[in-house]
C-alpha cells in the first residue's frame, strides 16, 4: 500500500484497495496521549520521526519522513555510513510533546547495525537488546492521574521465549498508589496483559498461551469502571481479566513513568526483540476504534489481522 499527499484535503492519505483514500490513523482515532512510529501517523505532524546517535562519534541527527510518509532511510544511512545508529529520542506525533528518550548511550535501542537498517517484515524497526535498551516517557497524563481507562497499542516482537520481558509498562516507582498497564511476555513464553487498580497493589495478569516469534500487533484495553482488562493479538481477543482492576482514587503526588522495552516500575526485564509503533490513549477504546488501528497497522506492516 502506498501513501500520497492529498492536496484537496491538505493531509496525508493512504491509497488502499480500489484507490480508496484513508486518512492517517491518528486522524481517524483521535485523542492519543502519545504516539511513536517509523511512519507518519498524523497529517498535521510536522516534526521528525527519530533522533539518531552515530556510533563512531556520538553525533546525533533528526531523521524525518519521505513524501510517501515512510521513514527517510536514505538520509538515515547517509548520516551513519557504515556505522551503527541508536535512538536517542523517538518523537511523539500526537501533538502533546511526550517524546520517548534515552540519554544513556549504552541503553539506547538500535535502528541501524553496521550500515544496515534493522527491519521486520521489510519495514524499519527499533531493536531492543534484552539487557539494557529502553526508552522513557515521563508524566504523560494529567496531574491528577485519574482516568476511566487506558489503551496501549503496539507493533512489536519478543524474540526470547524463556525469559520474562516487558514490551511496555506504565507505572510508578511505588506501584501500590497508581494505575498500571502493560504488556509482557512471561518466562513460559506467554504474552500477557497487565492491569492494576488506581488505588491498590493487586493486579491482573491475563495471557494468551504460547506466543509466536513473529511480528505482532498487541493491544491492551483496561476499563476501570467495568472493571475489565482485555488483551488482543493481531485483532483477536486473547484473554480478559478483572481481579485487582477497580475504580480508584485520584493520585496527585506520584509521577507516573512509561517505559518502552522494559518494566515501568524499574528498568528491568528488558525486551529482546523489535518495535515499530506504539500508541497510548488515556481511555478504554471501543472495539471498533482499536480494531481500526490494528487493521491499519496490519495493512502497513504486512501482518494478518482478523
């Protein structure tokens, strides 16, 4: 599927089946708190995709998008040459300025390995090394941290079947006092959704059974009012959980931290695998809305979605 600028609408448009024009996914499903991608996700976004550090001299450079909305890998490889490239910052395309960053060189995920772009399904992907790589987004919610639900959606892969890994977690250093949401792979190779009440330390872990090693679209929807957490893989419901997910109190004292590729409560349980896209909403998206996102991602990344 190609992309082109639609002059009449002044927006990026995917050109899909039978020439049908589809607007970028953040313009279809609005209200994202933060959104990171290696393609353009919102028509009005005018910034870069990533800030890349060159291994030879630690110089950094912003890398943007081509006119078709894909990552400008030509500029990326021109900047790096035969060196490797690491992500110092993954820019938030939501318009909220919630960039994902990593200041420590040895903890930055990789985007180019010795002059060759890291890819999954022929699309650029960030490589997380399983021992240190992680990106952090600080305090991306309102000061009260009081929400009715949360949704996290990502395109990722966890390659190590025998080690517990967090693909993502949103939590605080004192886990008993804040809402928590995440996606992990257990040491039994089970992909799991994570949820926790706003006011309690008990939490739900619900999983799909044996996880595959292929690139996947993962969505965790948590509704604190119902209460219910639901995990989806490639558009298919995997499991639900309700234990520990209750309507909670507001919290105005602790800072919430989001981590990509590691546990949120501490930099541990690192992801060994890849990630190309991450979108977060401070609400429980409807089935129609999260399926719209999943199908859009499936079309772009070559992943079969039900």
